[in-house]
C-alpha cells in the first residue's frame, strides 16, 4: 500500500514539475548556433584537410565527432561579399555587396550592408535568441551598418580588415615582413564605440575567444547565436606569446594553431556547461588563401587558384559542422555553401524565414542528420557582377578566366568554354568541354532559370565618404 502511494506521489510531483511555467525539456529547447569564420584560411590549412605540418588537434577531433565537408563553398572570393552572403543567405549581387573596381569595403567607404537585409541574427532574434558578433565585420564600419544595427545585441571586434589603416611612414614590405600592431591604426570596437586604437593584434585571437566563452556562460539558460569571425590568418600575421614560434609552419602555422586552440576552448566550454548536445558549431573560412604573400599566405590544398579567383582554390573552403547527438558524424562530399547556413539555422530553430525576397541558400538539416540527400546541386560563382562559372553536380563550367594568383586580377572572357569534372579532377587540370555538349547545355539552361529571377542591387562598395 505504501509503495503504491509513493508511486502515485512521484507521478503527481513529476507532472507538477513538467507543467511549471518556464520548464523546458531538453528536446523542446531551441538549439544554440556558433559560426567560427576565419579570414583567408586555405582549403589545405587544417590537419584533417591534409596539412602535413600545421597541428590542429581540436579541429581534427571536431571533424571526427562531427561532419567534415569536402565540397563546401563561399559565395564570393574576397572578404566583404563573402561575409554578406553568410549573413543573409543571398548572393552579394542581390544585396549590393559587390563591385568590379572596389571589391571590398575600405575605411573611406560610405556604404555597407543595407538595413533592408535580414541577417541570421535578425531572424533568430524573432525566436528569442541572444546574439553576439565577435571579430571582423567588414560589412560597413559606419553606425547604420554595424552589427548592432543588423540584429546583434552586442559586438566586439575590428570593423574591417586588419591590414587597413596602415601607418604611412611604414613601408608595406616592412609592415608585412615584420608586423607590429602599431603599424596598423585599426580600431577595436565594443558595440558602436572604439575602445582601443590601434588594436593590439598580438592578443586579438585570445580576446575574441574570451568574449565567446563569457557569452556562452552568461546565456547558457537561453538560446544564443555567436558569430565569431577571426581577423586572422589574413596578413599581417599575429600570434600571442604562447604560440609564437611553436609550429613547424612558421608564423602562419602559429596563427592557425592558436585558432585551433580557440576552437578547443569553445568546445570545452560547451561541454562543461552541458550545452554540447544542444549546440551546432560551424567552422569555415571566408575565401581561399592569399597566394601572393608566399609563406605568409596559406595553402589551397592541391586545388587551383586562391583568394581573388573563382577557381576552386579561391572559393572551396575547409568546413566542419559539429553537434553531438544532432550531427551524424562522417565525411560529406555533397555540395554545401555558406549561403545555406541561414535557412538551415531557421529550420533547426523553427524560425520563420520571410518570403518577401529571394534566398539563394538551402536547408541542409537533412544532411546534418545523416540523410543521404541534399537540396543543393548547383552553385553560381560571381566575380563582381560577372557570372564567372557555374557548377551543376560534379561539373563546373567556366565563362571567364583570371590570374590564378588572384592579384593583379586579369578577368577576361574565354574564347571557348571550359568544363571540369570536380569529382574526378578537383585540381581542374583536364578541360572536358569538347566531349560533353549535353552537360554544357544543361548548365546553360540552369543559368537561364537563375537569371530569370535575378535583380542586381545597387552597389554599396563604390560609395566613398566625401572629404571636406
């Protein structure tokens, strides 16, 4: 009798707890999202992606526990348009974040990501998310364009590239060969205020990491989105004291290994706080390596081309997606893009994505869950406003050519089209256009459909602040 009473009392108590306002089961909680976005890190600059001397044990473990994506792309081959795409899920030509002349924003730029655009942060906030941007923004440094006006509750970082605002009396050769943080008068901002100038870039990776960890700990009881966009390994290269001279790959390797340490700190924090099974972490890069800087630049991992080009080495990036219990571990060779993160996050969090505009991203959540299917089978590679190439399935068709080093750009229309099978030939060595007319016709038909709903936004990158 007493035993039966105890069972009834337990059931009543359990019902009371479950029905208490504010109680949310683990299954009902919205997932957290963290994007770790590096700057100019090449496809081959991670151990698990094949680098022989850079040690990245945390990223390697992240890949073992999650998914390593081998065909993951950015939507542009340089900083600003690439960053606009990851934030909005829309091609840069739609949002005005493109130009054939000024291909990124500069300290004298008067433009930025239009306020009419929805970012991942803007949409997730409608679902009750806390949102934080850390690191390089590069979507406009003037007040209307800062992260705090694009859905982020707070911001800590550098508003544009770390090589800008170089001191005039220091030569470029000296500044990059022996970088010192006071050679670059780059501002470090908190929200809308400059808190340090020049930013001490020697400690910047460490401080970004501390900001991310603090935000995780402060918001562990509510869903959060962190966009951690490292300023490095974009030149000039900087590493903190504990990492300088520690790698076999010189200063560039030191920088990557400190970023790997940062990833480890964040994943460890998630596990300590019991958030790992309800958090998706995406690690990727904004474009390929800056090849013209030789040893100070990264590796394209055997791909062709680098930053500034729409060849594979300029737009295919190392990507790992982690989420214990939610992301089915494995190697994914299906096509993915940074454009896909916004719709994927909206799907996973049951956030409404407004249907008042065209999105270029797809929901990849079925692939994350381990299903052998994907909604993405094509990619459109724009260089400024020019459609440089198109990929459909394994095949990539080129309409233009460029200097594979990226700089100086020599974008010219091809006399005859070039076609490559990227599954068989990721280094793009064998032009197979002459024997594949049907595939070329299929891609050209795909382009007609794509262009039928394409409206170019007015460029934001060519606006300059008027001098008095």
